[in-house]
């Protein structure tokens, strides 16, 4: 019986030899492709990690509505965390958007494919895919915000391996979005020129340096008040972890209502409305920490005669926008008292 089965198997192989050979080569080819893909992926991941280490890829980032003060930054760096101010301005370049940063020196360093690692004054470093799509090369002149810059470097940064304009984007289109890096002096000149079509974005990046975890950093920010750091921004951060404010489109109506129901009565001498109204205006500020609401709360403190609290809010607003006329007007009222 076994001999009969063996002959049948051999006969089947001879009759379908081409089919079995094709199946063998198909299996071999698939195995080769799988091994090649896994090997290539491993090489890419290893290369990415090595590049990230060399160019100090960030461990994370957080955004605020008002820049942190030196004491607020020190509260974080004293724990061994490296923090970098990574503010940006967006400019129209025809149909495209070009996001301009100050050249980085600690985190997410520029890795040039061509040219320089850091710009000199009057120079700009460009993300390589944006430069390619817009046919820009070393030595070319690029006008941004009414100022001319010489392209001194073309490359990439770890946070823009894929140049998404927003984190919610699902595709990358370098025809429509790119990033550039200029000196601190040129960045300030661009900001003073006022041709950016969005307000300045206040983002901070950080390296944990194995001193704490992301969760521990979050807890540090949340518990900053216990470490004797008084900060609207850290208070707002803590509040936003567990609360949700009014939709932004309803805020103007809410402020108008607050002025009628609390501020006007406080100005009329009804001091009980200070205790009732302060938590409300503070909640609005924590939901949307900005210079406008800092001045609004400063005015409320001022009307109640709490001059030190009012002064702190006005000065915080001026640290964001030194030309804010309402903050200066509030400070003037305090100095007349």
C-alpha cells in the first residue's frame, strides 16, 4: 500500500511539475520580500533613532496662550528637564504657508542636507521638501514678511520628519506648507513687521533627560503652586486638566454679561460683588489665558481696590504685548491711587 501511494505522489509531482515549481518560487519570493521589508524597517528605525539622538529630538511639547516667565521656566529646569522656547510665526508665500522659527540650539536641531547648520543674520534655513517643491537652492533669495533672506541651508528637523501644518492633518503637501529657521534678531524683526497672518504661537519643547516621566512633568506643572510659584499659566494648565470652559464664540457675550452683573456694581461701591465675581472672571481666564482677559481681571481687581493683584495681571498682559494700551491705562490708574 505504501509503495502504491509513493508512486502516486511521484506521478502527481511529474504531472504538475510546473505548478509545484511556480508555487515554490512564489513562496520563496514572498519570504524574501517579508525578510527584506523587516530588514529595511529595522534599518530605518535604527537610523531614525540615531539621528534623533544626535539632533536631540524632543520628548514632548506643550503650548500656552501667554509666554512663561523666567521663574516658571526655572521651576521646570530645576528638576533637570531641558526646556526650549519654540515660538513661531506663519506667513503667506503665495498659496503656501511658511512657518518661521528661531534657529534652535538645544532641542530638535536642524540637520542640513546642504549648507549650514545655523543661519547668520539675513539668512534662512529651509525644510528640504518645501525647498524642492518651490525650486529653492543654496544662495537663492527668499522674501518673507517683506524682508529678503539668503537660503543658507536645506535639511530637516526631528519634529518635522513629516511636515504636517496641524497635528490633525492626515496628509503632507510641501507645495502648501513648509518651515524655515532664522536668527533671533531676524525673528524679532519679522514679528515687529506684523505681516504674519496668525498670532504668534507659544510652544515649549522639552527633554526629560531621564530625570522624570511625562506624567511626572504634568504633575509638576499641576502642583506648581505648592512649590511657591505663582502663575496664571500654571494655574490655567491645572484647571484645564479637569475642566472645560465656554466655547470661544460665547466668550464675548459672557464678558459683556459679567461687566453688567458684577463689574458695574463693584464700581458702584457694592463690594460684595467682588467675592462673587472673582471666581467667574478667573474661570474665563483659565479657560482662555490671554492678555485681553488678564486686563479684564486686572480691571476687576482695580475696581475692588486690590491694587497688587491688579498690577500683577496688567504686568503679565504687558509681558505678552508691551503695546497693550488697556494694560498701561490700568497701571496708570494704580499709580494715581
